[in-house]
C-alpha cells in the first residue's frame, strides 16, 4: 500500500505513453458523454484526462499497458526552486509531506533561452529579493514582481518585457480539494458543465474567436512571439484592429473557462473512483521510477524495530 501527492499523480498521468489518438468516440465513452466538452481541450489535455480516469479506475492494468518510467527530475530551468531527483511515494496517509502544498515561480522563456548563466542570475535575483517569503506573507503580489522584472531584466539582457498576464506563480497543490461522496452533487456537476458550454458558445460565436481560442497556449509567451504567431494566422492589420490587450483578456477569460471545466471533470473522476481512499501498489510505483519518502522510510524502520524489540523482549 502506498500513497502519492496530487503533483506526483499528475506527473504519472502526464508520463503514461498512449500511442493512439484519443478520438471523440473514446472521449465520449471514457471521459464525458457530450461532444461539446470534447472541443474545449487540445490533444494533450484530452490525453491527460484519459489517463487520470483510467488510472483511478484500474492503475495496475492500465499502467502496465501504457508503462513508461518516470525519469529522475533534472534541472529543467523551468522554476526558481528545482527539487531534483526521483519523485516520491508515501507509506502513510498521514505523512506531513503528503499533504504539504508548495509554491514555485516560473522562469520566463526568454531567460531560459539565454542559457544556464542567465537562469542562475534570475534565480539569484529572485532569492536576493526574498520574493517567495514576501509573497507568502502577502507583502508583494505577482504584479509587483513582474514590474520589478520588467524594470531590470529587459535592459540587462536585451529581452522583451513580460505581459501582465504572465503566469509567474505556480501552486503545486498536494492536498487538493477532494470531493467526498457525501458532498459531491452530480446534478450540480452536470448543470455547471452545461453552463460552461453555453458560456463558451457565447464567447466563440464568430470564426475569429474560435481560431483565437485554439491559440490560447500563446497567452504565456512574450509580446513579440504572440504578435509573430498572430500575423501568421491572421491578416497583418489584425492585431492593430483587435488590440493586444484585448487579445490577452480574451485568452485569460477562455483559459479560466477551460480550467474550470477541467477541475470539474477531475473532481468527478475522484468522486467516482474514490480518490480520497486510493492507495497504490508500492512495487508498481517503484517500477515507474518513484522512491519511498525519506520520512516514511524512517518511520517504517522505527516501527519494524519496535515490533522486533517487543517480540524478542516480551514483557515479564
């Protein structure tokens, strides 16, 4: 018996190797029986939902079928604080590390493209300014950090400024909000999805908006990348007429809509397959490249030693 954090579970679902495309028929059969929901997501998002559902339903059978070992974490230069090495599983459901959420901060793509020295400079700048602690204490927000970044790094490295909607902060929610069987309302769930579908239809009434929705992944890029891509898909004067700020606002609203739907579906899967009571096979997780949490391992050894001591030295 073993347990994993939400973050590790997401990595497991993202790593599984599905070679076949998840068609609409498969989506309707395994995820949600409404074709309008299918069109909310791109291929990667659909594959992720498919993995989540099937691992919860039967992780041993599905995991073996699509097995792909999770590599030890290397420095990807993606975050200010990188936790390297293998991901962990836990032997005890009450382990403090199983429920501990943590905040990280993205490293802008422009910094990454400059190389490891620039990434190191960015990390050092971030830590010297104590942004993590100040953010957690409510002394500073994302907007203020981005303003400080735009006042320093573009001039130093000759790169573009970050847009105000840049997703600088990343919350890794380990404990999560797990809907229990008693609190989950299937009728409200279906009504919420119907509302999101209607909202999306109202947002995407014209062909231009539908094309822009398919490019929502650009919202976290810098302005020059966004303008270049938009010019490749639309006329040269499109950005002038539509407006750069209006484009960012449109993507922000659409991604929020999609995120809300994703969370609803994940909560539904967790309720249906009793995620809150889910335990995994320890050997299977080791096969996937995970290691036992150090605190759990230490606790297990102490408990075994205590049992052994009691058995060899029974009370007189």
